[in-house]
C-alpha cells in the first residue's frame, strides 16, 4: 500500500477495507472490485466484469462451521441465530463501513458455495501448476 501511494507500484489488489480510507481520502483511485457485485461502500466503482475482465472474481468470505455429525437441530438453531444477528441494522451498518456485505443463507447453500470455491481454486492451482514448497 505504501509503495502504491508513493508511486513505486502501479497497481495493487487489496481488500477494500485496506484501500477504502485512501480512496475516500483521494490518495488512491479504485479501478474495480473483484467481487461479483459492486460494493455498497464504493457504488461508483465497477466490478472487474463490468471493467472488461469477467474471469477476475475474487473475494474474502467467512463461514461458520461445526464438528462433523453436529445434530441438525443445533445447526438450524445456530443458523437462525446468525441470520438474526446479520439482519440487525447496526450490524449491517458496521459491516458496510468495513466494505463487508453479509449474504446469509442455509447450511446447504454454504456447503454448495464452499464446494464450488474448492473446485474453482483447484482448477486454478492445476492450471497454473502451483506446488507447495
């Protein structure tokens, strides 16, 4: 970030939370967001797809997980509690100020999303021949 602001770097992919203060302060210009939709905190900044790069989609995500075999009623109870928390106006406002957006769903949707992410990144690792050293 320091090198970008100091003109030692021309481009940087960073989490919006890191760049937002500098964008708002006029020290950086946000060119695009790598998520699949525009951020509420940067509504004027296009997505990479809107900027002509539809294959560049990347974002951070967080999910709640429990041990294998967790009883379904407990899973549902935890999911409902999380949904209730994420729907609170003060939580939504705080997340927005950090350029985070909640996309609550069902445990099944989370499992499907995680499976799709594993498949997507497995393909990237294989295509780029990335190896752990």
